[in-house]
C-alpha cells in the first residue's frame, strides 16, 4: 500500500473511532460511518452565522461559593464536556450571583481555547450603572467583547438598548437583545420586537409552557430575530413530573435515549428557535443535554405526538 493510501486508511479509521466515541458519549445508538450523527446548527437571521442548537445556561448552577474547590472542579469539568461535545453558546447574568466570576475562573482552567459564544445581560437601572455592570462582566468573564448582550427581563430597557446600539455600532458587542422569563411580559416584549432592531430575544418555552407559540415565536420568525430559550426543563419540574415514566419506544426515531433529549428536541425543532440553554451542575447531565444537539429532529406530526404523549402521562 502506498504512503498516501495508508494515510487515508488510517485517517478514516481515526475519524470512525471519533464518531463512535461521540455517539457513545452522547448516549446515541452506535452507527456506521455513513450514519454519524450531525450536529444541529441554526442560523442567526441578522447575520447568517450558525450556532449549535443546544447551549448552556448558568442560572443557579454556577452561582457557587468561589472557595469551594471541589465545586469549581466540577464546573470546569462541565464546561470541558460542553465544549468537547460541540457546545458554544453560554448565557449568564449579573443576577446569577457569582456565576459570571465562576465562569471566568473555570474558562481559564481549560487547556484549549474553546469556540465560545459569550452571552450575558445587563440587569440594573440607569445608563451609568448599566455601563459599569457590563464592563465588570467583561472583566469577570475575561473576554475582550461579548458576542451577545441582552437587557435582562426588560429592566430599564429603553436606556440600556440605546447603549447597546451604540456599543454594537462601535464593535464593543456583536449582537444585542432583550429577555423575559417565566412566561412574563409577553405583550411588552412583542411591542419591542415590532419596533426595535433586535438580533436576539430570550424567552421561556418548553413542553408545558407553550404560550410563546401563539405570538412571540411566529413574530420572531417573521422579523428575523434569533430566539434563545430559557427554562427548557421548567426549572427541573419536567423531570419531577415525567422522569419516573418510560420514554416512549418511538423516541428512538429522533435519536432520543433520555427525557432531557426528548424535552430539548421538542424545543429546538420549532422553526423559530435558535438555541435552547439548559443549565446543569452535573457532567453526566451535560452529556445528555448535548446529545439533543445531534441526530434527527421531530417533524410537525411527531411534535404533536410528543405533546399528546406527555398529556397522557
């Protein structure tokens, strides 16, 4: 065999081994090379840039005591697993206690520079306080600029959105947006989406909280606004309600082996959704979450079947 032929054979074997390792780590069925699961990507409408459809939130899970070295090691392992499995989007906020500082500390401990899409928020009142808070977030994360800066829960949004427009024009941030959570203030969010040049909105959407389907998701699709989805597990209550039940056998048709993947694939299969951002404090749960970013997604008919199944439980 020629050197060239041997190189191609070894490369193919190496790639096949990588594909198998990925499938095992994501709890997906073992497949042949031709069936290697593909990462699910979504476009940001305002730019055409693509992002993985599963990201990572930090609410509650990263707001830990900085002196707890064991907890810090676990968060670093969670981040490494997230990036190793193709994650990019990480979302945080000054509202989340020490989460931004913890993120910064853990990112520094990673051996390789990850493909990070850094998203955080401004959560205060007044122009000066907002600027100080956003600059402090940059120091805590240790990033030169944020990919996405959002006005958290619409707090003083007129003031902060004016600043974000200036910062985007100056290249200090790449994208701007606003957020809501817990299904609140949808009417106000809709008015802002109609009149302001938003790149992103963030809102609550999951199998049980589906109010966003009525107006906000269609509006985002029509207006060309990317959508981040928070509380995809309803703050953990979806697991409390359904995890003791059997996952339906037909879930394998969309490459789901866990309830987390079932919940997440329902969300990211909506045509208006760009990225879901589940939070976790466990490495194994991160593997499960990232498994939803690979393989097949439900079509409209199967989405309806998913809804009917959980309604019957």
